C-alpha cells in the first residue's frame, strides 16, 4: 500500500455535487480523476485497476470506494476527499479490498503518510503487516489484504526486485535512483502493480548499507 496524494476534484464532479438535489452517482470524469490520482492501482492492494472500454459488460470494472461508507455517513457520499478507486475486489475465489469491506469501517486513512511508513512485507510469503495493531487488523479482517493470491503477487514483486539487486554491489546513490523510479508514475501516468512492496524492499536495502542480502527475511 502506498500513500495516495489527494488532489482537487474534477470540475464535472463539482458541478454535479453543487446541483440542488444531487445524489451520488459515479460519472466517467470522477472515475478518470481517481484513476489518474492513484496511478491506476488499487487504493488498498495495489493491483492494476481494470477499466471497461469496448465491452463494459464483459470485463472487470473498477469500484469507487467511499472510505466512510454511504450507509452510515450519507453526508459524505458526495465528498471527493472520501473517495478512492479500487480493483474489482475478487481474486482466487475470495473477496478483498472494497468488496470485502462493504459498509465496515477502517481505522486508517490511505491519505495518511504514517500508514505507508508503518508497513512491512514478508520476503518469505509476501504478507503485508502494519506496526499499528488496529491498522493491521483492518488489513487482515476488513480488507483481507493477505489473501493467498495477493500475498503471492507481492512476493513475486519482491523476488523480482531481489534478483535485480543481487546482480551487483549497489552504491547508495544508485539505490536511491532506483527507488525514485519505483516511486514515480510512468509516461502513461501509471504506477507499477504492487510497487509499494518493491519500494519497501529497496528502502530496506538502503538501510542495510547498500547490501540487499543483509537482514533476515520477515
């Protein structure tokens, strides 16, 4: 999981929100703004968010998630600052992310930099964990971020980074340049899927004194 840098709502959403009697309804401009903001990855699990193009009836669709659910917080149903975009929330036969969350509350904000700073990943099985107990419980039981397939995908991303770093002895400046690359969107405005796990791994290598083999697997 990486921090989402929240921007301004699109003008089309402002117009809709300020219309008398308006109720929540996803519009294309809203979805496009959220996708661009998040670099086309899910707010929670970092999967690539699929979008419908030619055949909207035959593809997985992105889901607009209200962090404070519309059922319990109808007054925030139109607030752009209460919205993120998520993957379809179904993988390997089980629900996760927004689809698993439903109307349940989470005790963290994906806009809070402390959340990303609290996260670590297991190099053995790709498990995500927060140092904050409450947030960790939300990861496990509300968002189901340690689904077996999600763990495997994160492990594969970490394994790829490990193999790349083990090619040579890296200078600190080189590792920081690599970190910058993984932390940035590409020319199409997209992050690489599961980038948060690789960012964490590179930071760990930097802390270990430019030795990617240093430290025990978690």
